[in-house]
């Protein structure tokens, strides 16, 4: 239960970084921290103490597999989610660089062409 | 036809990648590829309406282990909306996008966005929904910043950050649901949640989903990105974002998950109705003060989505009589379809006007009905429809929603809906008076009618506004009733698992 709580703390830290920091690079770091906290949460769902890989090998009995085998689905989900996160991160950094080219600053409070 | 169902995502995905390869040889091919792909998709989508509901098992894995694709009334309704509007937006892009560079890249991103939206609409698996949601979102972030000017990049970055938060919330909710039930398959999940023992965890999931999908649908407390992002995109993309994307990623997902997976609930109904009323009023008042053509339309989108939300919220209440709930839901769905038609019409009009006059500030425009008669006329038709003037389609959907609200006894919400209808009329009269009618400013004396490829989609959409208003009964019988039935009947959705 404590570990679940820690992922929540990590997520809130990411959200704080996203909201309170003015530097857009720090904002990007904040959103990445949030994504990773969710990934950790997903991994925790599938975690089992002393778990074994969910593959029926010759030296593993069916009973042992059902009692100790970990749930493979969350791991598959995390892999997908990491790849999606990478795609978003690449786009974020690309846009961040273009913003720096145009505005010559990373400060969000000075990037304010749009109002109303 | 059933075996072809995955093609709705496969064709645009393949087209997006081949497009870039082929266009290394010849840039001109991009137009033809996009046209053929969207035309095929539009025809397929219209054909899907006439099929009975079925499920398609990806890779022939039996549910609940494999991924399901679900085809029912709601998915076919959304497929028609997405693919027809995107077909018209592609026709509009032929000429309009010549003002930008890198046309093949534009079409590739466009195709990715269509693939993502189609995927969200046809999937029956929670995680699959998240993946397609991200495909469509990432493509739309890039498209918003396509102009790579100062404003476009700023809007795109804002949209990206808020969209990222929304996606995180959605993924968190899905992870929670999985840990509660051990399944990701929507019909199976619906059955598991019927017997759930942890209502507090479910409440947390609902809160996360309302935040995540509400941000995608831009209901008012989450709306800050939309008035920046939608006007910054190229006009056909604004039409796609406002007309289709916020509905496929926001409204559709709220409907599908809330009605079919989680089930109707009084508290959530109150919350959704409140968000709807707030969106209508706040965004309607903000739209009044805008001087930028596209920015006004963007605020109006938020306001009109409020109507859809309030209708949905009413139908979501299990204590409301079934007849009234059906009425509210039909009104909400009809308004969703209508909004897709007239808002994309208006955004395309703004694109045509910007293409010829080079500005979209209302103060610098005027008298365009004399200079660009077809664009001006279609723009007026769109404005009348959205303001709810009788023969057009917007009138019927608003009337149905207001009637449902009043019959359910929600007098305050009903009168708010009426007042916001007047506010809508007010700002569209302002738009008409400043841009379409009145004296022609000297700077615009040499403006000509927009090219044929731009006028054609405008005329088709304007005709749709009129036809859907006059033949309202046909639309209801063939599209809306099937969608309403599947939403109100959770058991029918769960039975898809065994029946398909």
C-alpha cells in the first residue's frame, strides 16, 4: 500500500512541476515525471512478491504457475505506454526548440502572443 | 463487410506512411492519395450504418483475452461523421494548403489523425482506446503547430501540455479499472463493474475520466487550450478539430464509457449537467467579445458542446423517465452531428475568406456577400443553423434538448439553454453584420470568389444543414435511434460479447 502511495506522491510532484515552473523545459520534465508515475503504478498492479515469469516450463508445475506467476498484461501495457510517452516527449522537445528559435526564451510568462 | 472492419484504421495508417515515401518521387500524388483514401473511408462508413451490430475479434482471440472491435449504432454514427467531414476537409485542402509548405507531411498527419479517431470509435478495449486516443492527439498537436509561426507554436505547446495531462489522467483511470476488475475488455468490464465491491475506487475512476475526457472535449473548467489551438491550425484542420476531434475523443468516449461501461448514476449526472450549463454560459459570453473570426467560432464550439453535455447528463440520470431520457439523448446526439456539420462549414468559410482577403479580423472584413456570393451565402446558412433559426438543423436539436430539460422538470437548466440560444444568435448576428453584410472596405475591393475546390465542400455542407433540418425524421430513424438504444441499454452492450 505504501508503494502505491509513493507513486501518487510522484505524480503530484510532476503535476506541481508542470503548474508552478515557468520554464517550458521544466514543464516538460514535469509531464514526463507524471507519465512515469503512472507507469510505475501499472507495474505495481502486476507485481507479486517472489513472482515467476508466466511461462509454463517443464520444471514448473501448473499449481506453482497459478499461485506465483505474475500478471503479464500490465507489463505489456507499460511497454506501450512508454513508447507513446517517447513519441509525445519527442514532439514536446521539438516544439520547445522551435519556440526557442522564435521567442529566444524558455520563459512561459514571456510567450504570450495569444490572449482573450 | 464485417471482415473489413479493421480497415477503418488500417487504410489511413498505411496511407500516412506510404504517402511520405511516394511523395519523395512526386509531390502532386499526395492530393490524389488523400482524396482516394478519404473517399473510400466515407463510402465504407455510410455502408456501415445499414449493418446489424457485431463484434470483430482481432487475431481471432476469444474475448475477454483479445482486442474487440465493436460495431453498433453509436460507432456507425460517429464513423459517418468523422469520415464524411474529413473527406470534405481534404477536398478543401487541395487549394488551401498551397499557402503552406510540406503538403505531403500535412496529409500524412491528417491521415494519422483520422486513423486515431476511427480507432477510438470502433474499439471495444480500454487500452486500445487509450492508444488510438494518443495517436489522434499527437497528430493534432503537430497539426495545430503546422504553421510554425509564433502563435501556432505557443498554441500547440499549450495544447500539448494540457492534452498530456488529460492522457495521463485517462491512463491512470484505465489502470485503476484494470486493478479493480482484471480486464480491459469493455463489455466484460461492464459486467464486472455491475458486481463491484469498491464504489469509492469507482468514484475516483469516474473523476479521472471526467477530467481526462472532459479536457479532450473542452468542457468549461478544462477549456483553456481550445480557443488558442483551434484558430491557430490551418482552416481544414480547425474544421476537423472543432467539428470532429473534440467529439470523437471527448464526447464519444464520455458517452461510451459512462453509459455502457460504468452505468447510469444520479450524482455523475448532476455533475455532467452542471459542466454542460457552465460551458454554455461562460463560453457563450466570452464568444460575444471576440473580434477574430476563428476565435469566436472556437468559443462557440465550447458553448455548443455544453448543449450536448447537458443532454447527455440528463439522460445519464437513472431516475429520469425512459422516454425523457431517450428524448434528451436523441437531442444530444443530433446536436453532436449537427455541430459537426455547421461548425466545420463555418471554419471552412473562415478559411476561404482568409485565403482571399488575407485577414480574419472582423473589423477589417465587410460586404463579402457581394464579393464572394457563395462563400457568404453558405456562411450565413451555417450561422443560421448554429443559432437555431427554424428550417435548419440546429433548431431541431436545440428544441429537443430544451423540451427534454423542461419535461424532466429542470426549469433552470432549460431556461439557461434558451438564453444561451439567444446569446448564440447575438454573436452570429455580429459576425454576419461585420463580415458578410455591410459596406465593402476599400482594401477588399478586388476580392474574388474562392476557387472551386474550396466552394464545393462549403456548398455540400450548407446543403446538408438544410436537408438535415427538413428531413429530420429520416436522420433520426436511420442514425440516432440505434445509437440511443445501445447507450441506454447496458445489458445489450454486455451481450455483444456472447452474441457476437
